[in-house]
């Protein structure tokens, strides 16, 4: 029996349930439970023997205004938790959150042995153009769009494949930008 795959989710304040746009300036925080999309991912995670061990979050505007500081903090928090994989997002069509997801996934990949990837919708063209060749980005619908369950399942499968050190090149063609 393989060990339980440990996943850390990185969310913005809205997806983490820490407040709406008016709370976009909250500094990084975290909980040792799945929040937001993490709760919706639980049935798919059970199927693959995985669990969200922590949900980290940060106000998207706070991130944009304090990018270096927040990136360093988030990378340190991830190292301390030491999961098998980090999911940054799903950011849907929220531009600041998408930017935060891509930057953090890249930083985690560049400065740790922990695998990380982002998830967002195609409305984030500028971010996709900049990061899609540097970091895996799983496709999601925009907020309220059709196909959310499918994309959450794809996120879980990508997390599992990365945690198991599987070759994801074929799967990437199907589910990533």
C-alpha cells in the first residue's frame, strides 16, 4: 500500500473563505484542513489515496504589493510542511490570483525538491503566455463556468502523478495549457 499523498493548496483570500475583495490585503496564513476547492476535491483525492494536509492563503492584492516577501514566506511554509506536491489554485479567471499561483508554483519548483503546479482558466492570457513553458498549468473553467468537477479531478490526478514521479508528458497534453 502506498503512502498517502500529502498535498498543500495555495489559495487567495476568496477561495480560502477568508473574505471577499475587501479582504484582498490579508497577509499569508494557513490552516491544516482543506479550504474552498480543497473540500470539493476530497472525493477525487480519496480515489487516489491523497489528502490536503494544509491550505495556505494570501490576499491577492497583498501578494501583488509584497511579492518577494510573500513568495519567501510561502516557500518557507511549504518546506516546513514538506508535502509531496503543491497545488497553486485553482485561480479560475482571477488575474491577481492566477499571477500569484504561477509565481509561487515556479518559486517552489525552483527552490525546493517539492513539485508544484498552478491551475487557472484561459482568460488569464498574459500570465499563461509568460508561465506556461516554465510551470505546469492545469486548465480550469472561469468562475461559475462549466467543467469544474472535471478540472478538479484533473488537478488531483496531476498532483498524484507528480507525487509518484510518473511521466506526465502525455497527461499534460490533455489537461494543461
